[in-house]
C-alpha cells in the first residue's frame, strides 16, 4: 500500500536530516533503533531473467522488509541505498513484525532520516575485499555443499573459483575477493548451527537467526568482513514458494542464497555485483537481458555457453566500478555550452578489455553525458578474459543508463564499417533556459581484427590486438519537429572520416 503524497509532506515536517560522520561503510550501526535502508534485488529465477525489487532495512543483527515506500518519498528524502538510515521509535521495533510499514511510521513524530557520507566510491587503487561464506546447520537441514566445496567453488581453493577469479581477472587485480581469515574460519568459510527448523519457514527468519549466531561466533559482523555470503539450507520460502535463488541489497555486504545456488557461478556474480551497487543489464527496451556482460548473462538463454563463461562486465558497469579509468574519457554536453552550440566531433580508437595491457594508446570506454542520460561506447572483443562473451562479439556497443547507477540498456550493436547509430536528445540551454534538440551520431569508421591464419597481414598492420575507430558527433537541430534528411557534416577531425552512408538506425 502506498500512502498519499500529502502524507509525504506531513512526514517531511517531522523528519530531521542529520549527517552521520562515519568513515567506513561496515561500521554503521551505532544504535539499536537505526537501520540502513537498502534497495533489494531478488533473483527469483536468474536463469530466465526474473527479478524482484523492493526495499529492506538492516539492523546490526537482522533485516526487516519495508512496505509502502512511494517514489515521492524516496525522491523528497534523497533515499540512497547503503547510505540512508531510518531511526525508528521503539513502538515500531517492539511490534515483532517482519516488515516495517511506512503508513505506520509516518504517524510517529520521532522518526528520523540520517545520511551517511560514504557509499561505495571507487578509485584506481587496488581493493582487496575480505569475503566470508557461511555454511549453516539447522535442526532439520544443512547446507548441501560442504565447507570445502563452497571454498573451492567461490575462491578456487583447489581449482578455479569462478567468483573470485572473474573479479580479479576482469579488473586486472584491482578488485579482488579473498577468503576471510580468523578463528573457526577455514579457507574463507565459517560454520554455524541454528536452533531452528527451516522447512516451510520464511527465509528472512532463518537469515536473522544465522546473523545472530554469526555475530556471536565471529564478533561484530558489520565490521569484520567486507562481504558475507549466507548459504541457507533448502526448505525456506520467499513468501510464496521455495524455488527462490538468491537476493542481495545494493551497496551492502550481505547476500543470501537458497542452498545449491551458493555454488552457482553466475548467481554469485550477480549477487556480489548488486552488493557493489550494480543494477541489472537489459536490452530491447528492458525486455531482455543484455548478454554482453555478466550482470545480464543468463545460462538458460545461452545453452551453447558454459555456466561459468569467460566474460566480464559491460562498459556502463566498468565505469561504475572505476575500472579502466585511465582508458576512459567523458564527453559532457550538460555543462559545456560550446559542446553543442558549435557542433562536436571526435574520432576515437577503441580496443577491448582483453587488450588493456597490450594497447599503448586508445580507449576502453567513451562516456557521454547527454541531458539526464549517460551513454557508453565500447568494443566487445571476443578474446582473452572476454573470450566467451555471450552476444555481439567483436562489435562496437552503445549502452545507456538513466542516472549513473541505474540499470543499463544495450541500445545498439555496430558490426561493420559505416554502421551508424543515431538518436535525438533534448537539453536545456545554459544561456536562455530553453529546451533544445540535438542529434547524436555514432559511426564505425574502420575496424581491425588480427587474423591467426595470415600472420604477414597482422605484421603489416603492426598490431596484435583488435581495434575500431569510431566517430562521435553531436549536432544541434534548428527545427525540433524536423530531423535532418542527411547526417550533418561535422568539423574536421585528426583522422579522415568515411563518407556517411544512407543506412540509418533510428532509436526513438
């Protein structure tokens, strides 16, 4: 139930916004009546791309779902997952309910919203993340995989652990998930026993019991480890059935798995990616998963690919994680008046993730800021660490996001020389405040892929890696109601451009 907008205004009159000077995201719970608000992504059935969404509130030793949150409330109170706290009255906390209902909360005068000053912020430094996996024994069930099996599947103790290997390889060692260490922890895996029957029990009830036991056995959970993975024994339900797979909260450190899914490679990557603040990846108007990156990959939709494919994140996610920042440029059309008033043209050389250390020049990603949307142009080379990308290998990709951390959408795949993507976008003029229309043009000028059967040709080209030259142009449209009949001629660039062909892909 969503309360009316008037109730939001009434609530705002009673809320006090306070800045929490906390320097470390894992030491947040200073009071028992405060909980961290988290945007929840539930993988109901990751294999077919079925996601659930919602909000929860995390206390030091348990998590409660939040009901009744409206979009107006989130916007007006600047609610940020992993950064905003809700301080609740004791009357709410002592109700023994598994959920927090905002329609009840708004009636309390002592409700407060607090903002922490640190959400996952990334830089170019090497980040080592201590990761703990919890094996759980209940009265009537136990996590099916043994502790050694979990350690091997996740960290590669005796082989290739997909989760840790993918983050390490795709970041070139700049983001590594390493096994937690300490008393009663073996190769990153701990074990607890809970005095509870789990068959037919709500998963949140079981998680609360597991968190309390973990706190007792391993000191304060919210400060000892960067990420904690709870592998619940089979039998719990999500409110409707026992077939749920996993769930995790954005910008948090806890992820929860339904027994065998704690070993599933893609489920693990999706859940930890959600903890890192990554939203799902889509294509075709958010109707299908984007199979070019890990946050959209589905093994069921790609039966020809392995369940643990050698592929990485798409350009939008790489930028959000701060990866390849030394080979990324941002072109901003929102603040620079000359950027659009005089037209804009830039030719760039792109290369793929696998050739990051080979290429001495060129870019991994070009990021465009156009009005409220962000666009990312990249080359999806199908080799090395990205050898098993599930779609559009060796093609130039155009992704977009609304906001810097929202779901990404694959807008275009450009496979051939002279392929063009165009889009009309609007922008408010900085000089007069009027809404103006502009034409975005992304064109493939030339491409090169090394041919293993023709080494002489490769030597003549002088490169051992694939690349593509791409032209990015922005042109003001004088009449918003009429699109140009031909692509505009732009300012000269450092590299001669090919004549623009009549083939045009329109995104409306």
